């Protein structure tokens, strides 16, 4: 039986709604027209390849944005990279709209995420009174996709891996290591990027159906 719902944070529970629009605006300023859907797909692909540190800085984003712009068939230069960094720095996080449905779920909900130690405070502000535990990479000294990070979660939560459903937006960082740990892993794929992957949902409103299906399989 499923006893705990475990969630990734960035781009699973929370996101920066203005990010892609700002990048597209900068590219248009430099005579490159890129629609937001294409930009979203390329940004997702590059995010799967390049691991984000717990605390990002200008050097990291210059590297990331270089790869992103190259993936669009555009040669990056210092001016474009500077403009993208300036336009996208310190954008606020916001919860996805479907996070409202989480409050209707009776099972304990927890967060396991590569993030800095300020995640607890941020999440309590954006999605209050929802999560019982936060396991954050900067605070515990290990991070996804390290299996030990997932094993630590089962220890802290006091349940067996098969009693957990883990929801994340990355196959590489979320689904694969969670499965290796023995958890039930579900991809949250709101924009239909991973059509070849079966264990995915497009909205958190589908979680009750996921729980029912897994409980029936285990009975």
C-alpha cells in the first residue's frame, strides 16, 4: 500500500513563469525569432543533460545558456549571454496551478529535491500547510541522482521504498534513481515532452488514479 507521496521541487511543484518569455524576448532583440514551445522543449532537453548546482551563479548560467542557445541553432556571443542573464536573474518562483489539488490528498506529502537550504521557507510560503518533511541536497550533503539521497528519504520517512510514490519532472534525476531505490516513480510531464514514457501524468489531478492503480497492483 502507498503510504507517502514524495515530490521534487523545481519544475515539478514550482517554476519561474516568466523565464521562457524573457529568453525569447532577448533572442528577438538580437534578431532571432524562437517560439516559446520550441524554447521550452530545448530548455528541457538541456536541463536533462546539465545538472543544476544547489546554488547557481553567473558562471553556471553562462554555461547553461550557451548550450541552450546552441541547441536553437544560434551562435551565442557575450552580448546575448549577458542580456539573457540580466533578463532572467532573480525571477520569482511560483507554484504550478495544479498544486492546489495536493491539499485534497490525505496521504503525507514530502519533498526531496536538489536545492539550497532555503527551500523549506520558500515552499511553506508558496504552498503552505502541505508538506510534512523536506529533504534538501544542500542541507544533507548528497543529491540526485545519487541513490543514497533516495535511501536517506526512506530512512527519514520511516517507510519502505515500495510504499512511496515519487513525482518528478526529470527522467535522469528523478525517475531512474527513484526506480533503482525501489520507489514507484511517476514523471510529471505537463507539456507532453516525453511521449514514449508510459509512467507519466500531465497534472497532479491524476494522482488519486495513480494511487488507486498501485494499491490494486500490490493487493
